C-alpha cells in the first residue's frame, strides 16, 4: 500500500494535550487541515469523538484511533503503515515497528528540565528522525535524557510555548470567571516535580510525607502557608500531578490555595500552557516548566531542600544544574515566604540572571515555534 503524503498521525500524553495538541491547534487555525488529514492516537476514543460531535467545525479532516498497545487495532496499524509523518510528544508508537522509506518520525518531546536520564535508554527499532528542542543547551540535555546524539535535535522551540507568548480572549474570559485573579495582589503558580511514580525507574522514594511536596510535609505546614497567603492577599495556584492531587490532604480547603486539576482545565477547553501565562511568578524545582517559564521573564522560586537527595536518586543534568536556575533558591518555608515578600514588593532581583542564561535554553523568544516545526518537517 502506498504512503499517503497528506496523512499525519499525532500522539500526546493526556489525550489532545501538550506540544502535540499545540501543533495541531496551529494546523487547524492556519487552514492546513483543508489539505492534510490528521489521525490522533488516543487513549479515550469515545471522549475524543464526543468533542467532535460538540464542535464538528473545529475538527476538519480529523479522526481518532486507540493507541492501546495491549490490543491490536487495525485502524492504528493502517494509519502508522501509511502516514507520511508520525509526530508524538510521549509514546513512540513506531518503536517496535520498522518504518517505511520516506516516512518521518518526529519527537516533539515533553520538555527540557533538569532531571537526569535515570532508567532510560533507547532500544527502539524505529527511533525519531528529528527531535524538536528549544535551544542549544536544551538539545544536549534532552538528547542525554533520550540517550541519543544531539545531531537529531533541531532548535525550533516548543509549540506549547506559543501559548505562553500569545493571548487568547476566550481563555482570558474563562480564567477571569473561574479564578478572578484581579482580586489578589499577586497570583503565583506552583508546579512541583512529581517525585513518586508507578514507574520504579523514575520514582523518588526518599520523600514519604503527607503531601508528597518539598518543604511542606503536613497539613499543618499547608495551613501555615494558607495563613501567610491570606495576610498578604496572594493567590497560590497549585498544579499538581494528577496522582498527587488525589492525596487526602488536598481534599481539604485551604484559603487562597486553589488546586488545579487536569480535568478542570480540560472541561474549560484550556491547555496547561494557556493557563500558565496568568501567573505573576512560578514556584518549581527540576521540572521543564522552570525552563519554559523563563520566556515570560517573570520571577521564579526553586524549592531545593531535596537537591542532594534528588541528585543521588534521579540525577541532574547538567551536573551543575543549580547554576542554571536563575531565581530564588529556597530550602525552608521561611525562605519561601521571604522570597514571596520580595516579589510582592515589586523586586525582581534575578532578572539579569535569567537574561544571562535564557539564550542557552531558548534560541527563539517568539510565538512561532509551531510554524518552525512544520517547516523542518516539510509540512507546508
């Protein structure tokens, strides 16, 4: 059977999300779907089809197949066998297959943070032909994480980062109705690395506390944080990993702390990176959000109380990763509150540090990453 030169198969972790969806969003916004057909490989085909039924005009030439690897799916097999491009940001569905001549496998990746390559290694029959990255240091870091040569990395920027740098009136309205951030002096987003996982290869077993968080070990600690936020009229948005957000402590109500769950964003039709741009500052640690948030040129706080343990358990990259974290380095609750105090006072003491390092992680600081990805793929 011949290749279909207008067929693109796309995959993302968390159906219809991340870099893959941002690229698809660009395809449909710019009219590419008038001449290209897209097959989405998803976990929940029924829900994806429901989205089409609710807004059919937004899903032109788009079809859905199951990506479940524990059962044969004829539709997925046919799509992978005949597509010109397979573009993914998480699961390489071609890994155990031999791709055909003239097929292109493109790995958008799911970010460049500071995590080491623990438990990873590529033994794929078919690996990606190119991997999109954000900049020269990111190319080295993510290639190391993937155990592949940086020669396959192309600096285009991430499609999802286009959301950070571009406003959307619809999203503005939804966020205003939902959170009403204007009532607060500052809105701060905390996106911690999820340190426990079902995958033993990437789980950090040294953290065993009530919250799964750095710095804050218990409900009492979170209550102290809540009191501080109320006194200072600060809204803290907690975007936790979905497994962590299910811990009993996060079912409690802490004033000025809002737990943001994946389904809340999904039900409002908002992508994570469309949401991120509404925060005045970021708290994180080793996650890729720390690198991407640099594009917004806003203050960042790194919680590093487990830096040595994390380095020993998972590994960090570059080895001197702490030198590439241009923001507050906090090791206690007191230090975190002091950092927020300075941000509330309008100080941005690490701005020059961000400027000194950002070009190593980001070759581009515009909202044109999706276009560059399509250009390097030859999709025009």
